[in-house]
C-alpha cells in the first residue's frame, strides 16, 4: 500500500513543479555562452553543470535578513564588492546600466558589499559612481562572500532561475558591453 501512495505523491509533485524555475546548462547553451565572451568577458567561467544554491543570509540597507533564494525565478548577476576596491568602482556603472536595461521580472543585478563597509562610504561610493538602479545589500561579516569563495574582489556570479551558480568571474569587467549584453540576452531566451 505504501508504494502506490509514494508513486502518487511523486507524480503529484512532478506535475506541480514550476517549469519556469528550471534552467539547465545544455551543451548548446554553454557553447553559445562561451562563443559570446569577448574582451574582458573572456574571464567569465561558464560551468558545465549548475552549482548548488547558496543560502547564507545577508541584509538589505535596513538590516532586513534575506537569502538569494528570495529572488528565485530570475536570472541574477550577483556582484560582491567593497568601497575600497578600485576595480569595483570602475565596473559599478556598467552593472547599474545592465540593471537599467534588463532589470525586471526575469532579471536582476544584485550588488552585495562584503566585509566592513561603512554605510556613509557606500552611499558616497554609489553617488560618485552615479549609480541609481542598484540596491544596497550587505554581507557585513563576509559569510556569504566566503561561501562563494570570494578571495578577491570584485567577484561576480550568474545565478539561474533556481538560484544555482552557472557562471563566475573574478575581477572587473564591462558588464554593459556588447558581449555582456549578449550573454544576458541568451540566458533570458533560454528556458
């Protein structure tokens, strides 16, 4: 009697799964993404298989705890940065432009200040870089950054709709260049 009940439960769960949240890196998609990397985007490592989701908490500017799972369903570019990081200062306007161009129900850029970053310094940093579309998110104790292996900054990871890491880059990049835009467009088009 247990076997039919388990089979019925499994079938119900399978039918109720949300297909919009599944995104596999097929060999074809991976090949397309690798081909789209040009200039400093060549540093972007595209994984063969999605890496498990990281659920270490971080906070918004008001101190509200959150995890990356809170935004599942979107393709996300998650950038770890710090106010003292010069390459971070150079790439932040590109990330801001990427959010302005693609941000919405299907895509989001999340910039997370990791380690000690004074709130006044963060606000000044964003104002000086003319960043207006990115949220202030904080990983004050560096636990989320450590979970992602952020040994250098900036570190940028791309998450699929399930919150799994599908690509990563250490170092700054032109995140609003033609190559980056093409990569984001390809990921948004893939289902």
